[in-house]
C-alpha cells in the first residue's frame, strides 16, 4: 500500500484545484465517436451544438487529446472565435497562424498571411506523416459569412496539396439557425455542404447513470503520472485505501442535484451541465480532506452543500427561458 500520509505534490499543484483536468462523460464520448466517424467517412464538416456552460469547450479539448493519442498522423488544431470577431481578412488569417504556432502571426498583409498559413498547415500535416488536418472552431456561432468563405479557401488550397481538412463547428444552438439561413441562398448553401453536413446535440448529464463515467474517472485518473495517486485517493487517502470509490456516489450526487432542481421549481426536465458536476465534485473532495479517515464516505448533506455551492441553480435560472422555448430540450 502507498504511504497514506505523504502526498507526492502540494494541493495547490493538483489539477483538480486548478481545474485543469478533463474527465469523460457520455456526451463527450458521443462527440468523439461522431468526430471519428466523420473522419472515417470523409464528412468534411459538422455542427456540434449545446447550451452555454454545458462543457463543449471542455469536450473539444478532450477530443483533441484523444485524436492526438489515437491518430498521431492527423494534425489537430483548435480556433476559438472571440466576441464580435473582426471581418478583417488579415486578422482572421493572423488568428489561424497563431493557433498553428507560426512565429510571425501578426505581420504582413492579408495575402502574405494567407500564403504563410497554407505553408504552415501543410508543414504541420507533413510533420505528422499523414494527409489529414482536423480543426475545431469553438464558439462558432460568432462566425460571419466571410469567416466561412476564408475557411473554404483554406480547405480548397489544402485539397490541391492532397490534404483532407475536416472542420467541426462547436457552439450554441444558434448555429442551427445559421445553418437554416445559409440553406436558403445559392451563395451560402455551399457553406452547409462544406462545414455543416452532420450535426450533433451536445447534452448534459440526464440520469444517475450518466454520472458513472465521470465519477469513475476520478477514481482511475492519476497525478502525477505513474505515481499511483488517483484523484480520489489524493484527497481522501485513508478512505480510498479502505475501499471508498467516488463512482459509488452517483445515486447520492444525482439525488442532491435533483433536490436542488425541485426546490428551485424549474418546470423543465433536469439536465446537469458538466461544469457544475465537476465543481460539486471538486468542492466535496477538497473540503473533506480534513475529515478523511478509514471507511469515510461523504454524506448526503455534504453533496447537497457541494451542489448548492456549485452555482448549478443560478446557472439554470439564467437559462430558464431557453429551456422553456427550446424544442430540443429534454
């Protein structure tokens, strides 16, 4: 048994407290499966949409990590669209150069940046020893027609160089409205046929069963790598060493969220955004470090308190009108 009294790193260095970790959920698994299917079948673009705070950015990061591990010959990039993005061609190509880690993303004219981007992307694909580039565009609902047209130019140029480019648009449900609008015009219908062929709704956690995958990940994810210290064990050492596993807590945690949802008098089915499940777990683990002992388990009151402090109710209150009006909501 590992020494239960001496942690390998200080708590401030642990990714759980800095919120710099990723655990899977059924929705993330479905998103990754859809991405892999699109690549396998040659579907050049897809829309992945869901409400704000549902964990889409988190999911994209997870997909990037898995793709780089499982498909090392595929070059993968993520572009995050800013609020009110400029319609400047030079600035857009500068953003793309930056995510491609070009040494001079902000210098030169629009044409010079465009040409440097083509060369840099081809270089990344060659370095991966493949012929495929995957790009995730986060907050894609902020894109304007010009941005799509410039991405189409990039895809065309890479195609001339024998490179397949796949674009996954990750954003809020407004993306579906853009897709419908683009279909109405001959001038923009090509955007749909390029980048919006497939679509997937990114859901939150909708049942106690959905909690099993992420909770078990805390029991198996290790930090530092190779140390044998799982996330759960790091915070509840003695409890873990005497058999406690966070994965067994899914009924209690679900009931805590369900109670909070009911007391808030929400008139829509419960769906937990990944962010608030993670916050509840972080609160419960970090707060109970001082209570750790053999055979310890967090109480239902502990989970109620963690859910309350996660701001779950406040977040859904802000989204109440969206849920009521959204026909796709559960």
